[in-house]
C-alpha cells in the first residue's frame, strides 16, 4: 500500500516505525485545514505560519506516543490549537493584520464577490472583538464544526465551559452580525434571544 492510500493512523504508525515519507504525506493531507485553524485563531499570517510549523514539529516528535484514542485529525487539531495558544500567551500585543480578504473558495461572480468580501470582513472583525477564550470555542464549534465534546478535549476545558463560552460569544456576535441574518432588523439583538442557528458565522467561512 502506498503512503497516499494509507489511512491517517497507518501513516502515524509508519512514521513511528521509521518510514521517512509517511509524515510528509500526513502533512500534505491536513496542512490546508490546520493552516485555516491557525490563521483564524491568531489573525496574523506570520504568527499562524510560525504556530503551524511549531505544531507539525511537535506532532513529528510526538507521533510515537499516539494511541489512536481519537482521530488523527483531532490529535493534530489539538496540537495546532495548543501551539496557537502558546503564541497568544507569549505575545505582548494583539495582532493588527487582518485575515486575507480573498481565497480559493471566493465566489466566481464579480457581482457577488464584493458582497462576500465585505461580509467576510464584517465576520472577521466581529470574531476579532471576542476574547481569546470565547473566540476559540466559537471557531471550533461554529466554524470548524467540531462537537462540544471534541472542542473540550482539544482546548483542555470542561464541556460546560465550552457551552458557556460559546453562548457568551454568540450573544456578542449576534449584536454585531444581526443585520446579516435580517438586513431590515435592528442589529442590537438581545443576548438572551440568541440561538446558535441564528448566528450567521459558518456559512461565511464555507468554501475556504
């Protein structure tokens, strides 16, 4: 079986056994998604690039201890998030570089492209206004689609903490993004009226 045809778990095992190509294939498969996670978390391309490099180095070294108690993607995701959190703790000031306005998933229609870019910027700015502890669970659950349980494991916090941080973050986002849900409605939506399905976040990140 070639490296490209192997499962993620098989690649980890092969890497631990000394296969020089196995880890490179694992990186090739998951680099783009892990990059997206790092970029959305840190909001600075240079910081995200450094965090991703550190994460893959950590994963390379720790592969031998992988016990298949979770999916390889979840394991990698946790390492990337931890690398990002380490950089957040170390840096002295918040980054000021915004996320890229364009991407491979941007609509082809010129008419729709500008509207989509504007919407992405609004969502990015809204996420940037959240505290780190609220933004990370929101990204994991509402953007990346992980369950509360998976997010709790990746962030090393209780499930109840994930739920409460998401709830507070969504309440703040709803006040800023309410007009995306209903252009004619008042954007100042009361926090106690917020439901996860009402927050227009995920669809503006899809197609990345």
